C-alpha cells in the first residue's frame, strides 16, 4: 500500500520577508494606538486643567462679589449717608483708631485698597518671575505676607444678619440683651467667639469691642444710651467685620486666594485659604462724580472716574478717607491656573497672552505646562447707591 506525501509547497512555513512585513504593519498600528492614546491623555489633562481653573475662578469671584457688595453696610443707613448727615456716625468706640489711619478697625472707611507695584493697566508681569508686593501696607497687612504682584483689598461692614436688641444696661460698659436663640446668628461663618460688634438703628451706628455670651454682649468702653430697644425701637446688634482679601501661599507652596479677619486688637489673626490656584488679584475702583463728599456736596451716584488704589489715595488721614468714600464700584480680576501641569502650551503671540484689567502676563521662558486664564467681574457697592 502506498503512502501519500503532501506536496512540499503545502508544508512550507512563512518566509522571513513575510514576518518582517507583518512586524512593520504591527509596529505602525501600535504607533498609531500610542499616538491616539497620547493625544487623548493630553486632551484629558488640558480639559481637566481648564475645568479646575474655571471652577476655582468662579468660586474666587463669588467670595469677592459677596463681601464687596456688603462694604458700607451699617444697618438701615449706609456709611456714606451717615457721613453726609455729619453726626459722627458710625462711631468707632475703639481706642487708638483715627479716621483714615489704615487701622484694621477703622470702620469709618468701609473699603480700602493697596496697589502692587508695576500692576497698573498697561503693565507687564512675567510668569514665574518675582513680583513686588504693595509697599504702603500697614503693619497688620504686612504680617499676612501677601504674594507679590497682587493687590490687597480691605472691606469693613456690619454682617448682613443681626439680632433685635431687647435691653441695654446703663453705664460705660453696656450689657446688650437679645434672644439667645436668635443670637446664634452672631456666631455664623465659623466665628464661634466674636469680639467686634456694631449696633445700629435708622439714625445712628456704633462699633465696639465686646464679649459675647448666650443672650448678651458686654460692650467695652461704649455708651449706647441713645438707642431705644425693641419693640418700641429699631435697634439691631450685628457682628462687625473687617476682612482683607489677598493672594497668599499655601503650605504646599501654591498660590491661593486668602481671606483674613481682624480681631479686637486690630490684627488679622484668622486666615482662611479660600481657593487654590489663584495666582494674581487685580482691583480697580470706580469713583463718584463728587470730588469731595460733604453735607454741601453730596454724592450723585454716578461713577465717572476709575483707577487703581494708588489713584484713589495712598494717604493715611481724613482726606484720604474721604476719597475712599467716593468708591461706588469695584472691578476685580483673578488669574487662575490649573493646580497641576495640564499640557497647556504658551501663547505664540503677545496678543494671546492672558490679560487682567489691563495687566499683561508674559509667558515664562520655560513653560510649566499649566493652563491659565483671566476672569473679571464688575461689582456695584449696593450700600453706596446713594438715595436708594
């Protein structure tokens, strides 16, 4: 019986050339997959960096907008209207505080700013370089160690929610009584033991240092006999706020929007890290048409002049305080960057560089890969809308 043998061609394997062609095709396909994966990864990182920067900027502007709108709030009559009445309100019952002196507790000046050098409109700041901090900062603000290149803004007002006053004892150290449950409003926003207070009706306002207890506050060195208690009067007790916004440095060395709250000694001892990735803060101020506000020269409510803090005033006296009373509008801008490198490339042309209220941010020689964008907002001081 004969055995059938397969033809030689049928049992032959693939040739070396075929193996090399297959390897080349596989390599090309693999390179394509890697390129797609790399491009997808870069796009994901950029999208994530963009989203984080936008989210941080939104939160930063929300914090700034809320507190800037409150500047000048002193009960049902704002600070500007109190001033033109010329009855000495709001009375600051705190020793050592003079109008316009830059003290953290100077509640006669509700809004005040400090300009960083070389950060006015039409200026250039190079990313990654060392920027200069404001040179005219009072000592309490210097202790905050703000990052250079960024402005500092200070806001003073009575908290938006107060409690009705039900009793006021006689004497130089008045004890102010109120409902204990309602009084919890004075300890909101993390201020468990407030020490700065304001009392106001629709005629007057006083700010003082006090000691809080459930149902009462003892006012130190303030005579409050001119106020009528409820239900016959309109007197309300508030927590007084003096806060500063600035760009600081977190424990990890990253830039962060900071808010500091002053204590009864005039020091900004409570410091909050609000929003990460805020690299720069710029502020512009809109001034009322009236150049010097007084009983005979009332504010008209029209903002016709705008400038930096240095354009408003750099003084520390009553004249400077009067200029800050003209502020009726604030423009704020923040430069937000992604917390981590996000494969962002530097702009190829100067026209594409990020700009913030006229300040151009020049890319560094070596890009750090972070996404950056500028965000701005215009805020009207609702307590400076004279006549409303």
